[in-house]
């Protein structure tokens, strides 16, 4: 059994390319160890993150996320059991404006002119 969790939050600090690069590469490294996969969206001054993995790992990460001073107004949007991963290939894919791309970022997807990424809806689909 796996769990999938979706939340939204607002950064408490200005995130530039390098801060995002560090956040993402740290997350990808830790997630790989915890068998977590998912997607992080950063547009319009908001994070939306979908994570999936073993319930114990999800609970641990969710506790960490809620304590992280780099963001606030953390709102849980969905948490449910699931059988199958939606992001099996990405320890944390990342969709944002192409201007934030740093060479070497893995799992990077530029958003389109409407701030949309093809990965956004994957988390919600039945
Ligand atoms: C928007 C946002 C997304 C994050 N995503 C992850 C993540 O996917 N995986 C992760 O391990 N940490 C993530 N973090 C960092 C965690 O909040 C926390 O700093 C980290 O898990 C602490 O790990 P440590 O206890 O090993 O220091 C994220 C932080 C922010 C602000």
C-alpha cells in the first residue's frame, strides 16, 4: 500500500534559481532513500507539491515539511491510499518558469504561458 499527499504553501523567503536548485536536489536525494516520488510546482508565488510513497515515509516527510520555516500557510489538499505511483520516474519532478532552470537540474519541466505543466493533473486523476 502507498499513500499520496498533496499540499499547497507560500514561501517565506525569496526563492531564486540557486535556492530552488538546492531545495530540489536535497529533496530528490532524500526522497530516493525514502522511496518517495512526486512533483513540485512553483508558480505564481506558491508551491504545490504531490508526494507518494510508503505511508511511514510520507508521514515523516509531511512532518518535516510542516516544520520547514522556508514556507508558510501550508494547506493539506488531499491525502489518500493508493496502489500505483503517478510519478514512478521522478524522486521529485519540478515544474516552474524556464528562467529558474539551472544546468544539471533533473526532472525539470518548464510551465507553459498559462503556468500549466502536464504533470499537474497527474496527482488528481482518478
Ligand atoms: C516547498 C518545499 C518542498 C520540499 N520537498 C521536500 C521533499 O520532497 N523531500 C524532502 O526530503 N524534503 C523536502 N523539503 C525539505 C523538508 O521540509 C525538510 O527540510 C527536510 O525533509 C529535512 O530533512 P532532514 O531532517 O534530513 O534535515 C521541502 C521543503 C520545501 C520548502
